[in-house]
């Protein structure tokens, strides 16, 4: 007997994620997440086309390899790359063809004579103008991939095409807490129901301190562990509803969220968390962190704990689909930090030996807030923290006992110190760029900051971040820090050149930008492959910056050649 084959109406993405689809094209879930919504191909189709192969969901492959999580991530990103390439090609097809009247002998701006660490040989084509929607393609599409809107004009276009009146938000409806029947719980009751046993809490906290804290440095290990001991010994693990206590609980859950979201599968399984629970708890813990902050009225009752919690969410918020919410939390954290005086921790404040640990914690948190704010400039075209508005110095390169270390010795603050200097280029570039009145002078500013970035990324690195043999006495995160710095530095090169990226594929005047961005994108992809083999934590930059790298490569492929 021949069975009746019913046509499947649920879209590919909802089927892959095993969530309910409203069966409208595009469906609500895909619209909110900003992903392509496609129908599955019919089973009767004998030979699927190339486009159908791209749209087919990636099937999970059973594997015992420690890098299976990273491989799955790369496969999902490849699907996103295909979508972005298609969008970019459609935009590029509308670009004007080269004008024969343009003088082809026009001399480009001279650039530095030394070879670029990103440079490679490539071809170019002359053109005149670029539509605004592809002027800043790298940042627009990277932002869009994370569920956010960059340019109001671009947002209006997206809204018109998709018949929506607002941004798609952060996470899909099925991930909201009310769907599991706990929306009516108070923050303490919710957190108590989500808190694992004491042994697992310590495992997660120690993993964050050993393997993740180097990336953001937003709290002090020894201080937090002492507070955690007090929580279990004095408070007997009970979560009270008082304001300051709840803000510390928010910090605890921010740390747990980062560990669960970033730990590779073998690590989380060794803690006793299966894959489905790992995914669920990381999202619930992030929600619990924010619930604690709000119930503690953190915007009125300022505490260092709320600032530490928000800064720590850097490790997980983007990965878990909360980029919009995190950007607002970050802005509030800057204001709270200013209210606490964290922006006035200069060298003069060290005249008193008491409170040294508290001052260093304040500097670490302020450093992270500055980094996140300044690195958001390519997406917001503005920033909150002005250099003339604070006197806080960078955190010291010191161990957990506050003993000062040589700059060549790795510590939990040394990576943030390097990253702070790189991030500090961005507000200066923004101010100098917008003060220029011609394309020529703006490009001169881009080239100037390109040189500064290269100097920081090559000549002023501590020894442990250079290409030297690993020392057995160095912490476990040193190889991960090297990979992270390579990926981030290459991404910042693209961000510095972003305004000329599209033009560089059509105007020989900006050839240096094209070579720089294409080479930087290849560096990002190469280093990400290395990151999947290292067994280190899964960092959100591995996914986010791959989108930018893919845009640069897609631009090169989409550009017609004479």
C-alpha cells in the first residue's frame, strides 16, 4: 500500500530547532531571529539544486570528537555566509558600472612602504558611487546577524520588506521564561530553583576564573571565592530578597552563565550537564541575572556587584541572543560606574595602602566597560565614555595577591590591558573621521589608524602573546589568548577600513583597504579553525567576527572583474 505523502509546511529553521512554526512564509520565529525562512524541498525531487542544498538544514552528526560543538557552529555560520553572500550580490548588482569618462590614471593615496601583515595580491575595478545600504556592509550585516539594526534607513528598508514595525528582539518566544510556568516567581525563588548543587557551582565558578576571566577581567577571583564561601557557610546557600545581596546573586549567575555558554561539550558533560540542559540552563541563568538586577532596583541602588555582573555578561549575552538587551545594560552600567566613582581611580588614589584590592577591582571593571563601549562605535557611530571625562588608569598587571608583575608575564588583567589600548583607537578615529570634509582626508585618517593598530598588534605585545614557544609555567589560557588576539585584531582592521570596504572593490584609490580587509578576513577564518582544535572555551567573537570576515570575502567574489 502506497502511503500518502503530506506536504510539509513548517519551515526548515523551525524544523531544525524543533520549535513550533506558524507555517507562514516568512514565519514569526525566523523574522524575530533575522534568519532566512525557507520551505523544505519535496522528497520526490530526484536531484536537488545547489540552492536547495544550501537551504537544507544541517543534520547533526554523532561524534565523540571534542570539537563537535565548534564544527556545528562553523556549519551554521557557513549557512549564514551563504545567505549574506546572496544579499550582498543582490546589492552589488544594483551598483553603477564603471564610468568610461573617469580618469583611470588617478593616483591613489600613498600608503606605508613596509609590507602589510594582511596584504596579498588582488585585482580591482573602477567605479564611481555605491548605494548607501552597502556603504558599510560589514557592520550592517554583522549587526543584522545578531538581531540588531544599525542604520535607521536600513532598518526602514528591512521593515518594509518584511512587514514589521519594530526590531525582531533578542530571543525567540519559545525561550522566554513564561513558557515554562515560572514567570510569576520572585527573583530569589527563581534563582533558588535554578541553582545547581554546591559542588557544581564551585566547578562552574572555578572554570570561569581559570579559563574565561582573562578575556574580561571583570571581577577578582580571590574576593569572589571568599564571598561564595560566605554565601554557603553563613547564608547556608539561601537567596534573600535584599537589594545588595541580590546584586551579588546577579554576579554569581552571570559567572555561571558564562561558564555554561562557553564551555565545550566535553567539559559541560564532565560536570554532569547534558546538551539540552546546558542550552536551557545557560539561557535561564542569563534571564535570572537580569531578573535579580531589576528586583534589586539596581538603577537606583548602585553597587559594584551590578556593574561586575553586567560586564561579565559580555561572555554570554551575544551568544545567547541578547545583544539588544546587553547594549542597554552596558549603558546603564557606565552610568552606575560613574556614580560609584570608578572613573576617578587615578594614580593619586593609590597614596593610601588601604583599599588596594577594591581600587583594582574598580579599574578592571571600568576598563571592560570602556572596551565594550569603544568597540561598539562601528555599529552605533557614537560612544558614551569620553577620554577627557575620566582619569582612571588601566588595571595593574598583577596576580591575585596584588603583587605587580612584569608586562611580559601573563595575568588575569594583561589581556585586557592590551585590548584597552586597541579599543582606545576607536573613539579617536571616530572623532578625527567625522571632522574631515573630503573623502581624501577621511581616508588619510583611516590609513593613520591602520598604522597605529599594526604597531600595537605587532610591536608592543608582551612576550607571552608573541610567536614564541609556550612556557610550562604559563596559565592554560595563553594559547587561547593568542588566537583571540589574532582574530580580534584582524576584525578591528576591517572595522577601521569599514567605510571604504565597498568602495575598495570598485575604486583603485582604495586598493589598500581591499587588500587589508580580504587578508584580515582570511586571518579570522584561519584562526577560528585553530580555535576549534585547541579545546578552549567557545567565545562569542568566533561566531560574530566570522560574519564580518565572510562579508569581506563575499564582496571580493561578488565584484565583477574587467
